[in-house]
């Protein structure tokens, strides 16, 4: 009984973690050589009723320089917002069509930059914005897409835990 309760708690925790936000900005990170890096993004509308038509990703000016669009997406107009007080530099995306409806993911897009920080680049703050009122509909931190090796380790650990629980 105790083991079943532990397994159910783990499953419930994982499900809650997946649906904590109304939207999710995920990224993979690629070193282009030296201090030049690239984020490859995907934006998902998890539970917003209205389509996502605009978003902004914020970059701290003390860590990022020379931010550019590395891969265009024909469904979005991208613009760089320079030196916004208290926020840094913003990378803004505005849908040219219907946007991202609930349960959908935007086609990938990429941003390259010079990294000025010490460690590897990590997540950034983002906002989903209403195009009419400029009200923030959702916000959060971008999340790294797990590498295949991380998923493999998690799967193996789950199998070992399952085997031990059966004994």
C-alpha cells in the first residue's frame, strides 16, 4: 500500500509540473563557437483560451550582446527591443496570422547571441502579451528541453524503481 502511494505521488507530481503554466517556452542550447551561442525555441499554448499572438523574451544586458534572429519563421514578425528600463533587451514575436491556438506549438525559431556570462546560458523570462491591451496574459521562465541522455537516465531509474517495488 505504501509503495503504491509513493508511485501515485510521483506520477501526480510529474503531471502537475507539466501543466503549471498556461504557456511554455522551451529551448535547446547550441554553442556556435567561442562565446557565440544560439537558443532554438518552441512556444506552446497549453491552456490559454485565446491564441498566442505576441510574446517577448527578455535578455539581461549584462549577460547577452549582439542578439539576432538566427532562423526566421514565416508565421511571425520578430523585433529586437533595445535597452528597456529594468528589463534589459527584449526579443518580440508578433504573429502574422492566427497565432498559436490552445494545445498547439509554434514552429521553431532561433536567436543567436554573444554570451558575456561565466557559466553556460540558462533560461530567460518571457511574457505572452495581448496584442490589443498589451496586458500580460502569461509569463514565466523558459525551460530546457531534456537531452536524450537525460530521458534515458530517467527511464532507467524508473525501471529500477519499478523492479524494486515489485519485490
